[in-house]
C-alpha cells in the first residue's frame, strides 16, 4: 500500500512516499511567506499549490513513478483564503496563521469570549481561522468562498468542497462536542451566509486526483500537529508531544472528552475516525524556528545550523521572552512582546543565544505545567519532533528545565507519516489505529542534567521576565 503523503506547512511543503513499512522518498519545496508591517503574514496561494505539485512529482520521480494507492494531505490548520468555487481561482492571498491583522475582529467580539470558549474549546484570538475569515470579508473581498487553505488545495486536486474535522475544530466556528458548524457562532463572525465545506472524518476518502499520475483516491486529511500526535503514538490520555517547527506546539491526548481548559490552553479534535473520536489539549509557542531565523537576521547567529556551536554555556543573567509574534497559551497576548532582559556590560553574543534557547524551552515548560494541571497528573516523558530537535543544546535545555526525559522521534517527517496513517485507515477500514501507525523507538533521549532546584530557579527568573515585559508593555 503506497501512500503519497503531503505535508503543506508554513515554510515548506514536504512530499513523502511510504509503502507501509519504509519511507521510499522525501522531497521538500520551500515556501516563503511575506511578513508585512502591522502583523500581516501572507503567501501566494499559487505558491502553495505549486509546491504541493512539485514536491509530489519529484518524490515519485525519485523511485520511478510508481502508482500510488492514496494521496494524503496534512495542512497548516488556521491559514485562510478567499477563492472562486466555480473556477478555483484565488481571490485573496493566503492569510497565514501567524497573521495578527484580525485582532480588530477579536476586539469587537470580546464580550462573547466565554461563549466561544465553552462552545469551541478555543480562545478568542486571531490565531484561529474565523477572525481571519471575517477580516478577509470586511477588508479584502466579498466574492467567492472563504475557507482554510486545505479546502482550496483539495478542490484543486479533486473538485471536492471539504475540510476535515481536526481543521474545522480550529476555526472558532464549530461545536467541539459534535464537530459540526455552529450557526450562532457563524452569525457572531458575520459568516452565517457563507457556503461552508463539508466536514469529513480523517479516515475518509474525499475524491480522486490525477495530479501525480494515474487516478488515486485522496484521503487522510488532517491538521499538521494532530498528524504528528498520531505518528508519535500519543494514543492514550495524558500522553503528549511537542513539535518544534516554525512555532512549537504541545499537544496532549485527553481521550474522548473535549476538556474545557481553565489554564489558558485550547481544546480541539485529535482525530475523528469511523469508529473512534479523540480530543487533545493544545498549547502554542508562536516563534520557535522563526526565533532562530530572527537571531540570524539580527546578527546574533551566523546561520540556523550554527545554533549549537555558537550557543554559550550560560545566559550571563539574560532571559529571553519569545513573544516576537505575541504570546499564545497560557497568556494570549496578541501584541509583539519579545524581549531580552537582564543584560549587562559583560553580556556577550553567546550568552544571548543561550538565553533564546532557554527561553524557548521555558515556554514549553510553562505549557506542560498547564497540561499537567488540567489532566491532574505529571508527564513522565515528552515526545518531540520537528527540525529544531536536531539541536542537542535545545533538547538538553528542554530536559533540564522540564525535569523529565525528552524522547526524539526518529524521523523528521512525523506530520507526513501521521497523514499517511489516516490514509491507510481510509483504504482498509478493518485496520485499528494502533496497527496503522509505524512503530518507533527514540533516536535519542535526553535525561535532565540539572537539579530540580536549578531548574526551578531558572524558570523563576524567566517567569519574572515574562511578567515584567507583559505588565509593562501590553494589555490583554
């Protein structure tokens, strides 16, 4: 059973060919969003589509263009666009999940924040889809349909008008308990008259495409972070993973219960299958890999690959607040509030690099503590994946501050492998979820090297920096 799994991400599109046992080929095509003044982040939809077609075509060519049994697609989750459902032509740029221009929409709906949280499990924030959809309608175009980018990509491949349950659950427009569009919420955002895609299961065949050769079913649609949760076999309540990519995203399985967080986390569907539905708690760090790229552009780091070599042994008293695009869970501060604090005349560039590394790890710790408070039990390990897991310095800092072992997923392709899992379930309904996932052992495990007191002291310094920055600069 050969699956072509497409991971359409923020900074690149990856195509992975998998035969059920082995990765046969992988190709990645870069995608470069445009970062605008005023918090705008856009990308040309044609760039997204072309990257999907190019990556898939090149991956198949690497192994002689075998016929595929299915094409699976993982997507960014909250990136939206307007498009013409008759011609498929884009009517707007794709507004990336990091875009903050729809804060004006959120401000107008602030009195409804509690209703939205109770109904959707999410926080009223421009990170999610609905505010950006409403912003497009108000300021860009009233024509066509406005959806997340997965619906447009699938339409381009198959002609279908669908989105999957995990993506829909990230919109602020869906009742998280039923995973159906909610009329009252649509009215709140001024979207009640919008044609909306059909919400499908993750193990559902949604159409057929000839974009990569002979016609093949398209199945296994899923949000990128949930795909990684599946690939890392976080199948039981309380198991958690963190993906270190453009941002860092911590997800913890909560079983068949859509928990309403009291800790500033969000809840969404982990997966929706023919025989099973699961939910997860979600915490977000908006800038992880993008913070490393910021260090390069700011002259603190010669290249992303030099992170470990140019990182100092200590911070020299400095602390980094990773709010370069605002702070998500558990603070939900939309304004840019990145900061380096505790600087002195003795502070040198390696100290600043170390401060950024520890600041990123510290925010993941803050999210983990919120998860533990929700589930009522401590995590005994953290599974991690993504490009930044190649940094031994960052992973050791994560284990030191978290005070539990950190297990590195052995492939940089967890998202694509999770999507491939869903496609296999669609092709073979007799498969159980646990049997459809690749078995794996950690590529490496990082044990804490710091004492609990040292970790607590470092976290206290970092938390003080966060509070001083937030109290002095921004208002919720």
